[in-house]
C-alpha cells in the first residue's frame, strides 16, 4: 500500500527534554513496499545510528540528544568530516519535544533515499499509559464505541482517547465510517480488542487501493520494556 501521509497537523504535545539531557525515539515505516529499505542511518546533526524500519510494529527505543535537532535518513553513515547530503530526507525536532515517534513513508521523488519522515510527539505528560493516539489519514469521518469510550474523529484529524477499559483484557469495538457527500454511516468493524493499561497505543486510519472502507492499524508502545512489543 502506498499513500501520502497527511500529518501536517501533528499533535502539539509539550515536554521539556532539556531537563533530562536526552529524549527517545521509536520508528515505524508505514506503507512500505517489498523494495523499500529495512534499515537506514539516522543522522541527528552530530552522529549517526543505524535504525530498523519495521512495518507492523514500533522499533526498539533509540536515545537521541535533547535540544533542537535536524534529523536525516541516509543509506550509509558519512565519513569523518564529510558533509551530509542536504537532499536527504529531513525532519525537524523542536527543542521542547521530548520522546517522539519517527513515522517513515515511501517517497519515490527523493532520489537520495526514497522516503519521507514525520515527527509525532509522544511526551508522556500528555500521552499517558492506557490512552490511544488516533490519526485519521483519510477523507472519511470515523465514529462509534471503543470499549467505554465514544470515538468521533473527523477526516484528516487526530485526537487522544482515554483508556477504553478500567483494567486489562478484551473490550468491544464497534465503528462505522462516512463517505464524503453521503449521510448514512457504513460499518467498519465490530470486534474485540485487547487493552493493556501499561501501554500507550498509536492508531492510524488509512485508505488502501481497491477498498472503499478504511483500515485501522494499531501499534502498542511499552516504554518500560526497553522497546520490545509483545
């Protein structure tokens, strides 16, 4: 699946990374194809580190320095004294952003490395354990029940939803979507999901070629388990 990620509305979560001297990052490659890279070098303006580009789960946790950063993805680390190619994929990290997700997506137009990056703030003071961070990347409004919570998310928008259950275990999910220009809702899913009170969950609503109905992708984030997802 290949689609343009419309994340210019990134959630403005506040944090002061200067207090800790470092921040953490987890990476996700959303929409990757079979020929896209599985690893790249992440350059933070001072040093490089190899990062995994997982498709269906968040990467392990990577430590990054505090303060404003200009991130670039490279195929290989530059030699000592070598200038980083300014045409390489780039993303800015603001000084007051703490922990964050680095969302990678295909970009065939970039001839240096064919990807683009988006930074999603994951500061723990505003996105807490048990909560869900929803991003709707489609032209469809989506709504319904997620456990004990009511979800109503407009097209191309985002929101944080409180924990869907008071304790761990399964909870019911019943969602529908609306097609632009039509009033009636269409069923999206009626199922059960599993709640882990210790995890934060990032969810993306996306379109797929050949399907009228959107698709929901969810990625749990366990910050206390050294970046490992179950």
